[in-house]
C-alpha cells in the first residue's frame, strides 16, 4: 500500500512538473509561431466560409512569417481592427505602401497607400468592414498570415496569395493590360 502511495505521488509530481513546462512552451508557440482561428461571417466569401450559415472555416495563422511585417499582395492576414482594438479581422492584402488603389466606396476614389500601411479588403464587397470603410491599415496592427485552411477537413488546403479580379494597385494593372 505504501508503495502505491509513493508511485502515485511520483506520477503526480511528474505530471505537475510536466504541466509547468508544457504551459510556457505552448504559450510561447502560440505567441511567436502560429495559432488557429475561426473565420466567421461573409466578408471573405467565397474563398473562406463558402457555404455561409453556421459553418465556419478554421485557418492556421502563421505569426512567425509576419514578424518583420512583410506581406505581399494577395495574402490573407489577421489584423487588430482599427475600429475596435478588442477584435481581430481577417482580410486580403490588396495594396502595399506606395501603391495607388482605386477604392470601392472610400471617401476618396483613389488613394496612395502611405508608408507603413497596407490596403485590406474582404473578398465579398458590400459585406466587409475593411479599408474601404476605415482607410489604409498600419502594419503595426498585423497579427498573422493565414497559411492553411484546416477545418472542415474536406476544405483542407494551403492558402496561396492571389488577388481578386480587377483589384490591386493601379500601376500593376496598367503594366499587365
């Protein structure tokens, strides 16, 4: 009986010490490398949440890849909302600093994205609170880049940067046309 009590204490001690190692490691991984997030709402349809309703896509947000605030046009990113700092929003990068953007309902028809900012839009125009509502977004609000859709299982895929048709900086569209 005494041996069982000693073994039980040993297991408990091992569990507690493992717990105190695992929690800081997990917090560090989530803070520095990656975490998962549910994408709710219609703003990124049809690419994310194509079915709508209560079904939500879950994406892997890579924090490590944006540690130097480097993103490219077409990336889907998570940022702190400029309107509500308690909320994170997921949008597509349409323009980078220095780009000229033709807006969709912003107070100015054309905008030059200032240094240290980018232009973000949801894929479902008219159903998205994005740069067309609040203007260019500071790169300091960048939180992570969506790298994979991980739920539902039938939609699992790596997310590649892509711009919707007729969106992007004016210089790029003129060079291609």
